[in-house]
């Protein structure tokens, strides 16, 4: 309670789908969870996604562009509670080689921090 969404963004119901990081025990502060996309061909594109970061212990959501085994620097990041709502983000991407998109959630200091 007092964290995470009550419904998905697309349907607005509890019958929809979304990914989240669970921050209850046994997870501890600083733990990370990552989701990787399939390979994406080189080129220019716009990544658009919706995210929900609500709770007193929310830490950070990062987006990386991974080439090979190199994670690199985050191309987008948001930290702290962003209200009990879905928020939209956009990232312009230009890559000269095949890459993967990596979403990374970082656990905060307590269990009220699902991302």
C-alpha cells in the first residue's frame, strides 16, 4: 500500500499489464532490477514510455543504451516520488551500431518504493 499504481496506463484497470520492481523484504537499499530489450538496429529513433514512481521510498529509474556488454551512462533518469500517476517520458536516440535499451530500477531505503 501507499506505493505503486492501482491500474495499468493503457486500460486504466487492474486487468492490464505493467512491469515493476518489488521493494519489499528481502530487497535492500541499492538493489537493482533491469529489463533489456531485444537488439535494435542502428539509426535515429524516439523512445517513448510511461512510468509510475509513487511512494516515500522511491529511489531511481534509469534508461541506458547498451552496446555489446557496455552499459554506459544513463540517457534518462528520474528520482524520488513523482506522484500517484503515470508520467510520460521521451528520449531521442541516435546510434551508429546495434544496441539494447535497458530500464533499471533502483530500490530506495524502504518498502514503499515500487517503480
